[in-house]
């Protein structure tokens, strides 16, 4: 139980930060396009606490497994005042209505007008015609940022058409949606760069030990050897070493080894293995000491390394998605929030550098997963925007909302499946 609580305490702030960065991307690009952002939420479900700043309500919600930025007009607007309703309203210094109450307020609201609504337009012309008790009508202009108050605790700002998501160009809408995943990818580059800055870069392959009976042990590789070349090609990193072994396709290779300052040429025959998934690999049986093989990174290496690691992991994650959608990977192999929390907690126990690396991988997964054209994800919303650009008109908001609703339900079902997998692994591991 102690470990579980520790994992939760570490995982929630990590996930919340990644979600915050993702939603910040949506938020900033939506604001830049002039879209009214009604709410910026971290988490789902009931509000734990919230505050309003400017036009936007900021909230922290009960289930810390995601978040959202609610843009005006992204779904059909439900803010309305019906003809015949009796309202109270306050006038600002320009003579426009800045607050409208659909109930009789029990507090002073300053310069007030009241009456029965005869005509109203909250989106285009921004006006209301009120009829007083004597039957006289008066027309009032609405402030574009007018607040509607439904009761003492519930209010919302009106969204004129030019502040709604649907009024923007396909390019502006695409940028507002794309910004979330892009911000996650940018964060990944930054985190990997920080990781390299902390841990340094590989510049030599220091042999810690060889596996008994392995090709390297048979060839005479010893602890303390430094492998500098394979077939005359420099191999300062493990990835380059692994690549050259793979390129050999099982053929004998010649290692150049530095043994206490003496340069040796040692032939090595990689051993072919076939994994359970059918992949062919070539093993040599060497454990390298990564710490003794590193040196402090330069600024250039830190920056370029952030991009390189991001690119490498994009290929790894992309390959995973491909295998999942071509049924080469079972749902049983997927991990959910419990597994992610466990790995995050274990990473925290290993050190700050491991946490940063794991955060980078999680952030990249979040960004790339959201780009998939699955209903309710950013990729699906981008697909609808692309259809709009091709057709010259948007898909019906009601149809799009229904597609996203069904997609969200399916995602929740998937979440239940992977959470079940997590529990089974936790109980029966």
C-alpha cells in the first residue's frame, strides 16, 4: 500500500503537467485566433475548485486522467434567452448591457433595466428588445462580453459569432487543434535535452562484463575493454554498435578493442535469435557500463540530442501503433493508468534523470496518440477540418458532436480494458 500511494503521489503531478502543456497549446492558439475559451480544465468529472480570470473559467477536476479546453462554438451553443422571458440587466458606461439576469437578483446591480424579452440576438447583431410593465418597448445594444446569469451560482459569457470556433478559417481551427499535440512534442524535445544535459553523452563503449558462453565470451572480450570500431567504423554509442551488428546479418565482424592502451583486433560471430513476435535479432552477449562510457555534453550536443532522441522515440511509438492497428500486438500488451503510475513511481526511485526521460516518453505518447484519426481525439477533429476545407463548408455540428461522443465512449471502454489488464498484472504478477 505504501508503494501504491507513493506511485500515485508521483504520477498525478507528472500526468497533470503533461496534460497542462497539451491544453495550453490549444488555449494559446485559440486565443490567438480570437476564439472565446470558456473553460481550461485539468481532469474530468466534478470540480474540486475553480476560479475565473478574464473570460475563462479555470478548473481542477476530480479525475486527473486528462483535461480539456472548451472553446465557444466548438459544439452547438446552448446559451440562449427565449422571447417572453422576464430579465433584469445592467447598463455599462457606454449604455450597453453588460450583465443579464434570468432571475430577480437579490443584490444591487447598479444601473438596471428590466422587462419581457420581445426580440434578442446574442450572436450576430447583439441586441435585445425589452417590454416594460407599461407595454413600452426599448432596444438595447449588448456588450460583446456580456455575462448571462442563470441563478446566483451559474453564469456564462455570451459568444458573438466572430468569437466562436466555427467562424474561423480552416487554417485557424487546425492550428488551435494541432497546437496541443505539437506542444507535447516540443516538451519532449526539451525534456530529452535536459536529460542529456544531466547524464552526458556516450563517447565510448566500456565493457562491464560478458555473458558466459556468449559469442563475446568465446571471442575473448574482457571486462574493462573499450570497443572503438566494428569493421573499421567508429562506434562511440550503443545504438551505433547495435546497428552495425544488425547490419552484419550474422556475418563475422572485426572489433577494434582498446585494452589498457593496447589496440587489438578481435573477430566476433553474432548469434542469430528469433523473438516471440518473429523478429530476427543478433546477440553478442556484452553488458556495457553506460556511466563509464559517458562524458559531459556540450550545448550543441544537448540541443541536437533532444531532437535526435525525440525522432528515435517517434519511430518506436509509431511502430507500436502500426503493430496494434494491424493486430500484431494484442490489447493485453497495452498498459493503462495503473501501469503508467507504477513505472513513474519506479522511475522516481531511480533518480531525477530517469523521471525526466520517462516524462519525455509519456509526453510524446500523449502527443502522437492524440494525432490518431480516432473520434474524440485531436486527429479526428483535424480530419473534420480537412473535410471542411475540401467541401468548402463544415460538417454538420450535430453529426460531428455525435461522432466525437461515440468515440469518447469507445475510448472510455478501452480505458476500462487496459485498466483491467493493469489490475490483472498487479494481482497475478
